C-alpha cells in the first residue's frame, strides 16, 4: 500500500494556527465557504488537523485547520499541540490567528515557536468587528511579524483583503491541472474506541488522526488518501457514535451528526466492531443508515489479534454477527488488527470487489427474461380483491443499486415477495455483497 502522492498532497499548504478559541475554525469555514470544521465556544473543540481544498482565483490550495496550542497541557493537549506544530513545519504559508482583545501567555509562547518561520507567517488579528477594534490592530505589529491583518471571521470583515494577501504570498503557478478525484471514497464508522483512527493512520501511513483510549477523541471528520492496486482511495475518519442519550455535549452532537453525514459522501463504509466487545445495538443503528443510503459496507472485526486462539473462532463470530445483523446478511466480514496492519490487504481487496458490484448494471431485456422465469417458479400471492400482478422490472441506478418493480397494486404487496426477488437478483447477477433496493410502482 502506498500513501497518496496525488496532486492534493503537493498543493500549497496553508495552516491556520493559534491558541484555543481565537476563531481558527470559524475562519477556516469562512474561507472555504462551508461549515466543515466544528465551531463552538468551548475551548479545544478542534483536535485533529482538518483539511479542505480551497479554490483561490480558480487555483487549488490545501487549507488546514489545526487544534489549539497550549502551554499547560492535560489529557490530549500535548498530542493536539504537537500535531499543530507538525503542520507548521510542513506549511507553505501560516495564518497565525490571535484575538484582538488580548494577547495571552499562550500567544506569546506560540510567537516564539513561530520565529523560525516568520517569513511565511501572516499574523491574523481576529474579531475585529468595528472601526474601534480596527485601530487596535496596530498594537500587534510589535510582535515582530512583517504582515499583520485585522479581520472578523464571524462577520466576513476584511476577508477579501486577507485572500489577496494570501494570493500574493503563495506560488500560484503549479498544479494547474489538479483534479480533486478519487476512485473509491471510504468512511470509517463505529462506536468510540473501536480503532477507527488507528486504521485511518495505517491506511494513509500518517498520524493525521490522534489515537487515544479517551472516548470521543476524534470530533471533526478527518480526511486522508492512499493508493492500493492502482486505485486511489479517499478515507474519512469519523467520530465514535454513541447512543443518543449518552451524547450530552453540543460538540459531540455535531460530531456524531457529521459522522452519520459521511455515509452519504462515501461509496463504502468500514463499520468497525470491537472483537472483544462484539456487536452492539448502536452498530445495528449505524447499519440501518448505511443500507438506507445504499452504500457498500464491510463489517470489520478489529482487535482480532487480542482474542484467544480458539478453533472455529471466526465462524462462531460470523454466525453471531449474522444473527444480530440480519439487515446486513449480504455484507462481507473481515477480521483485522488495525494496530498491526494484519488483514488490511484482505479488507481493501474486498472493498475493490464491492465497488465493482456497486457499479454494475443489468440490461433490462436480460433482466426481464430472468424475471419471467422467477414469476413462473413462484407467483405472487393473492389479495382480497384478486391476485397481485407484477408487470416488469428495470434497474434505475447503480451505486446505489436500485430497481423499480411495476405492479398492479402497491397496498399490501408482501415484503416477502420483494425479498424473494432481491435474493434472485443477487444470485443471478452477482450483487452478492451490496445492498439492493426495489421500489414498487403501480401500473395498470
């Protein structure tokens, strides 16, 4: 497996850095023109670096929002700060963001950390919401950075001027041919502490996601990329999804919502299950969302290496998962150790197989020839006013795989017969490992 050396990774990198709560994520969202990073008054909301492609004058740049720099560190603060400094070292341009109302000890410590990179720093004084605060921006020139700009990320004040300064500070002459593309989009979902960030870091050969035993470490959706068997994958590491009644913080509420939203933007979901814990009710709720959106899904039994070596262990686990997960009876099951990388090749080979099935289309003539044989073998049952009659069937989309079945009467049409047709479609046309949806439409 190779990490992505795509043009995305070679784009000019602009890092947004600063202590917690100065408005980095608000400015990040403002520049991108969409709410990609979670914003909240609680300090330390952003932990992992969050990136996005920003088109400035139709030319692409990689914008990265970082976690807050802190002097006094507890919990994850040390890892968050180190991640921010890693991005600083790689950046082509640094937007160092401070609050116009105060300079703190953390700001001053960060100033010293940024001294070696002064030539590529723009000091962005945020929360300049009026002319009075505009005058206060002059006080920040004594920090020693040659470029100082006052903005209001929340209200859009002077954002145009900031963009002009960025354009003047960056080499905009390379990667004109950049195309933001991917062959397969992966979303990694599951409960907290199932190993989502560990798997993301292994796939991308990076430490982009912070790994910790603390539940809820990942908050934003963290994106990465890699190549495998001549295929370009993009991958989204998401927040752990807990039961709704346990989601108490606003921050976690938004994290979970974005994790669920990542299903819509994916082709295939890796649903991580802790092999030591087994399947939970929360896993089943995630599965329902995956099937609803018609996405490919692989049930990933992570931490497999921690189980005792018992004969027929995998078969027993598969039987248990199939019993608890009837909605995902079609989904492949792959045992894995994300920490050691054991089983990753099998996982990705399975993803390639699923993507191929998601993109398959069946000719209507060929489909209805088989359809006639299925009906002859098992006719639809009767209802109170006569017999349900099926007219014909056609595939209306791939990825998601959807068919429309035209019938004489929708009301009361038996779900068991729809399932019979799904099973036939899977068996006859090779949709063995993906969700298949059949929509009913009345036609006289």
